[in-house]
């Protein structure tokens, strides 16, 4: 607590320091020795002494804004904010137009909970500086933050009437409308506010994010209404991302005429999309940015995003375009890795090998070995294990994971087990394979190797059949192989085959570890295909038959949703 | 000795693990894993013809049901803790209860339940519907036309949620007059008023309020929450006075409305001062918290359930059965009830220590009874329009929602002659 307070004080002091020239220009302030002493004492948490020093600074220069603000801070720490009010009154009498003093007075009254005093201070302020929007803005913001929305509305109406025109209050009106749940008017006001001050975009996204589903279209229309301009569409793009609709975000943004502001908006949108794992949308934004302002860096990022989003062909094409715009050395470290990974993923290792050879002159031996390993996976993907081994040899070997996978594809379960186990920190698919290998004592199984190889080649449906076919010969892991088959059928969208596989486990292998999962996944498919009573029966079977299963809470949750006893949106 | 041990062991081994006891105890203390579903289990057991008992103050207000495979199955499916007990164990429990502030109340018949809800209301916006659906308790939604056609008599228990019986649609027009949902609400209510022969919404709602009072008078059980509590009584007391603002019926409120209110006609409240301004989102000074009036809004605290004699006051005892006695408060259109606005004879079931308001009240009217609980949603204390609905699977042990379900089940209790 002590550290935090000091940190805050330091930040405030630093901020004041940065703003000092402005304050001085407004108030004729000069930094006195007393003020500097007060500042030092404040950072050491000696608030009583700091207050005395700030008071001394004020006695020397009654209009010193920095000393007044210092006193405001330390009095707040000491719980004596009320002592500031007389000082503020006399300072304001000397400098009635100084906004910072008025704002400090409002803050102090607010911290004291003196709402009537705030109202009076606001009235005096508007009287002293007619046609100035500051009193209305300051007071309205405080009222909104405190939940006095109706009163804030009145203040803003007064402001629009007295200070002329509503545009100056767009930000406050936007906040007020959002606080009152008037989402569409709020969006219209935000549109105006961000057009005047683009830095408010993040505030607009934050304020409009809670818009209920039913009102979002109205917000979209308000932000995208003609004439289109970059700031509101930038807000809409970020909102769509936050609402889980990244494609709609890009659809809104891509209509902008390419100029420098648009370019910044597109690249910023791509960054946000990447953070949201909306890879293909990020790819599109970066490609558009490259078209507006050709930059190889955009293309390399777009290629990486394409690959992360499953578009290997697009990634290869984008990386190739980037390579043409870069010199060999730069391309070798930026575009080439993603190009090779894309070709490997596409099952085009021969093309990858040619590409790698073309860059041989600019690659170190370590880089060549690293890229050769990438290509080994490409050879595996096309089922050419001999080339895969050659590529691994060219990479200097030492890749237990790749060697383990090759052993697995050849049906050498013992070799695969040993080499995959040797990996220090196996993850993802390696872990799943190890789990399967540890379920069986078999040392060889050509059908299982073939099933994994088929899967590596990307033929999910055939792999699903192969895993099921391998099960009878590996009875100690039979249920796991059938479950793997079922998962692959599900991933492939083949619900009938997936159900058949899960049903085999439920009916024939009810004591297996996969049996509760079989019930649950079967039920989930049934729910997705609107066979609700059948899904309920499966879930009930799971809960009653396997009451100790770790899947029972999930099954109960699914059961609630299937019975519609809880809201489905949660 | 060794032979006896062996025989006992053999005997135990011969008893199948799923052997049935005579009774199924549904504990409602902290051992219960799903308090809310336990009410559904009990309700549906009664619905299927079984008899049960409510063991007031015994382990949080436990239920006693017959031990049947079907009930065990339902309990297992819903994750409800049950304990099979035999006659000897039950005798011990009864003996324990006889010596303490506990009582067994027979549960005989599942009440027929109606929920007064407008057709435009989403089901997830009503705490009672949330509770009923989650617990698996069937109910029938009814609205103005059913009530006008006399359907209330078909039900043992009727629930009112945040309906505004003053006909001013919750004064939502102040902030939401342009919102499409508010326009729909206004249009639907006006259409219903015209269809049923009333000139405007306030006139229709007043008549509905009177029919609800007649239902209670004839022996019905009424449970109201949130704004329905306050506005129902205001509508009843205002049977000869215009208390609706100009936006609701085209004429301003009677400036002397306060003096003309007939509090003999209301259930719970008296001498309330009406809010005369159409621009202030409050109906009267009955509500202590005034959640929608910024300058008057009071902070939330906690409320405490009162303890009653289970043997002498079984009805209030049933209504406060809970595994917690201190419960976090929650806002609503009407959050609480000022003590100085309660009629004499109203039973206070829960209040906030040191505060001038109470939270939960009950009373008899004619042959029936009413219960009012302030607030909107016990698990969404700050509830605001547009908030996501409450998912009760995340709150299966909610002490606040138990109060709602106590009300659902208490009409099932067989009335016993009071001992005093």
C-alpha cells in the first residue's frame, strides 16, 4: 500500500512536471523552493510536512497552481480535503477563468460528498465564464461517473444551450447515453466524438462493448452510416472483434478509401485481430495494407497469419511475393521460413527443397539444418519416409520427435515409444501419441503406423477408418483407438460414423476409460443435430453409470442445456 | 465373539450396495450439493403421488422422501445429496427434533403453479421462473386475459414478478421511451387493455390487482417480488384515485392522491406517500433503497432471516428455511419495504440490522396468504437492463433463491391445527 501510494504520487508529480510549462503559462506560476520541498516530502509519505511546505509555497505565490494541486493530493491523504476549499475559493477569486482550479474545487467537493456544494460551484463557474464548455463537461463527467445520469443530462442540455452547439459535448453525451443503456444514440455521439478526437476510439469501444445483442445492429448502422470516415469505422472494427465477429469488423473497415489514416487503421485492426486469433481476417487487412502501401513486412506477417489460420496455399503465395520485394539475405530470415513451412504443410517438400537450394548461398549451416527439418515433415506428409529420413540426416539428425514419428509411421511402436519419450517436454499431438503407446504393450503394429501416416497426410476420413481397423489387433488400447477414430470422424463432420464409433465403445467396451467420454461425445453430436431426447438419454446414462467420472459435471451442464433449465447464452 | 464378527461381516457382504432403505433424507445444510434442485426433487415426488415431510430447522430444513429407485435416480442425475435411512435412524431424528426448535410438516400435494408474466418477457428475466426451470418444477404462464377470464382459480400458487400494477410500465419511459422493447411493451399492454374493454393500461392493471386480491381472499397463495410488491398494493389502495402520470393515461395524477388512498384495500402497506413527479423513477416511499433515483439510492447491505418457532409458527418457519441466516442484499425496482409503511399484523421474515427497512414479509388475507420479497435477482445484486441472465447452475446453493423455492413448496404442506 505504501509503495503504491508513493508510486502514484511520483506519477502525479511526473505528470505535473511534464505539464508545468502549460500551468505556468496559465497561472504565472513559478516553482519555489517551498514547493520543491513539499514535493520531496510528499514522495516520502510525510504528508503533514508536505502540506506545510505547499501552504508556504501558496503563501508566497497565492496563484501557484502546482502548489494548490500538491496540497489537494496531500490533504486527500490526510483526510483534510475540506481545508483546501477556502484556499481554492480565494485562488479562484483571483483567477476565475483558470479551469484547473475550478476542476480541483469540483473534485474536492465531490470527495467530500457535498453534492449541493458541487451544484453551487458549477453554477458559479458557468456564471463566471459564460459560453465556455468546461464547466458543463467537467460537472457532467463527474455526475455520469457517480451514476447521476438524469442530472448529467440536464447539465449537458444546459451546456448545449449556453455554450452553443452540441458537438463540443459529444464525448460526454456518448458516455451518458451508454451509461443509460441508450446504445444507438450513444453510438451516434461516439461517432462525432471520435471524429473530433481520434484518441477517444478506445474509450468508445469500451463504452459500447456492453451493447446487448439485440441492439448491436443499430450501433453498427450508426457507426457505419454515410459519409463513412476512418475514426468511427475503426471503432466499429474493434467492437466487432470484441463481440467475436472479426470478419464483420474487416467488412466494415475495408470500404475505406486507402490513405495514410486508413493504413494506420487497417494495420491496427490486423494487430487486434492477431491478438484475437482471427488469423485470416488479419491476413486480409495486411494484404490490403500492402496494396495501399507496398511493404514486404506486411506480406510476411500476412503469410504467417495465413499459415496460422490454415491457409497454407495463401501463405506460400504471400511469402513468395514478399521474397521478390526483399533482398536475399532479408528474405532468408523473414519470408523463407514461413514459405518453407507452408510448402511442407501443403505436402510440397520437393518445391521446398528447390527453394532452400536457391538460398543456400545466404544461409548459415545451422539455418540450413533447421530448414531441412521443416522439409522432413513435408516428406512425412506425403508419405515418403525415405526422403524424410534423408532430410533429417541432412539436418544433422538429433531430432528425436521427427525420428519417433517416422518410427511410428513404420509401425515400430517400441522405437516410437522410446524416441518420443526422450523428448523433454512433449506437448500436443506428441503427448496424445505417447498416451496411446503407453496403453499397449505391443511393440509393432503396421495398421496403427499406417493410421498415423494417413492422418499426417491429411486424409482425416481414411485415418479415422484406419484407427478403427487397427483396434482389434491392439485390444489393450482398442477403446482408445476407436475413440480416436470417433474424434476424427467428428472433426471431419461425419456424425453418423462418429456415433457408430462411440456406440461401439458404449455397447461393447463399457468398462473402458473411454466409455464416459463416449457417452458425452455421443450426446453432444445428438444435441448438435437437434436430437434432444436422445441426447438427454445418453447424458443420463453417463451420470448414472459412471457417477465417479470426472466428466459428470460436464454431463450435468450439457443436461441442463439440453433440458433448457438454464439460459443457453451463458 | 469371533463368530459374531464373522456373521456380521457376512451379513454386510450379502447386502447389495444399492439396497433400499425405507426413507431418503435430503439434507439441506452445507452437505447438500444442490439445494435448488432438491426442491425440484421434492416437488416432483409429490407431483407423482408420493408423500413427504419437511423437517423444519433439521439440518437446514431437510426433506424426507420415500426411498424409491426413481427418486434415487433423479437425485443422482441432478447431483442432489441424499442419504438413505432406515426406521431406526428416522426414529432417532424424530427424537432429536422433538427436543429442539424443530418440527416435521407433512407434504401432501404438489401445488399448481402459475406465473404472471407478459408474453414479451424473456423467461430468463424473472428470478422465480429461473428457479422453477432450474429446479424442474412445472408452471403455467398467465397474463391479463387469463386473469380476466377467471383462470386464477385453477392454481394454488401464483407468482408476480416486476409487473407495474399502477399501469405506468415501471416509469421506464423516462430513460427508454425510444427503445424498441419499451415501444413493444407499451403497444402490447395497450392492445390488451383495449381487447379487455379498458380505456388505458392503468385501468386494466387496477382491475387485475383486484382480481388477484380476490384470489388470495378465496384461499390462494400469492408470492410477489421486486416492483410487483409495491405497485400491487398501490393499485389496490388507489381503487378510486388516479395515481398514474399523464404519459400513462393521458391525465395527470390526482394532486390529492395521497389523501385519497384507501389502505384498507391493500395487503401489506399503509400511509405511503406517492411520488408525484413523472420524471422520478420511483412509485412511492415504500421502497427503502430507491435504486433508480440517483439522489436517494441507498447502498446494499445484508439481510437476516428471523428465527420462528417451528412448532408454533410453522408457516413463517417454512418460509425462512435456509442454510444461511445472513444473506447479501440485492437491488430491484423495489428492493425493500420501509418499516413505517407496514400494516400492523404483517409478519417480518427478514430485515437489515439497523436499517429502517425490511426485506421479506408475509401475511394472511381472507382464506389465503401473501408473501413479498424485495429485489430482483438474489444472484445479480446490481441487476440492470441488458445484463446477461443468471445461470443458476453456477449458484446451486444460493441461499437467496432458496427463499423463493420455500414459497413454492409451502402450499404443499398439510395444514395442521396450531398448538396455540
